[in-house]
C-alpha cells in the first residue's frame, strides 16, 4: 500500500517493519537526496531548500493469533516544499518502502 497523496507537511505513519529493516531500506528510498542519520531520526535534503525530518520509535509488535508483526511509528515533517514536490518525493519513497506482494 502506498500513500503518495500529500497529507500536509507534518503527519505520522505506522510501518510494519523492524528498525533494522527501516534503516537498511531508507537510503534507497530517498534516492540521490542527501541523507543524515542520527539515533531515531534522519534528515533528508530535497532540492535546493526542501527538507524532510523523519523521527521514529519502535512500538510493541502487533499480535494476530500466533503471528507477531514488528511496528515502527514514524513522524514526517516536510519544510520548504509545496504539495506537488512533497507528493513527488512520497510517490518514490512509498513505492521503494512497499513490502510484500501486490
């Protein structure tokens, strides 16, 4: 599932992924945009004056019968981008981060 429609400059999402998998995938998801990682957060430069700040925290796994799904709560904060630029970035980001089948 991809959520490429702009949700405003600040929003949160829950991802069904471990922190290790998130970090392993993040560099590819931001494509050629500069990425700076710190503990629990990342900053992405988008174009000349656009930025995305990502902050995440590990949540307890979701339990469904005997299945356990990892969860990561991620806060997104865009600045310096209009809705079209934000949507273009998210379109690629979401498709890259998409997991599982069709």
